[in-house]
C-alpha cells in the first residue's frame, strides 16, 4: 500500500518532534476509512435526506484527504512512488 510504503521511508530515529508527513499520512488513512464507511452507510438508508447527508459528509472528508495528499507532495521529496489505485478511487469514487 502506498501510504505504508511512504511511511516506512520516513526517518524513525527523529522522534523528538513529529514528522508532518507521517502525521498527514496517518490522518489520510483515517479519512479513507471514514469515507468508505460513510458511503457504505449512505447506501443503507431509504430516506433521501439521510443518504444526502452521509454522501455529503463523505465528499467533505474526500476533500480533506486530497488536501493532505497535496500537502505531502509539497513537502516530501519525490521518491517516484505513485499512490495505489484503490486509495485514489476511495477519494474520487462517487
């Protein structure tokens, strides 16, 4: 998985202060799980308002995940790794 690979390349010996990329990766991983859960929950409701609320929440979380991904690209050196397709699909899936 792309996130795991990138996190493993960070320097674990510098624990005196948190690495912003590692923290961003952790947050993005949590957001991916939240997005998946919200979309799954939205499909379980028959009420259109409930479906809309959960789908909208998933879209907001997807926007945050994209912001973290962009942040990581800006401050992390380019190591040639590309994100896994299923991670991008989690964000972009509608």
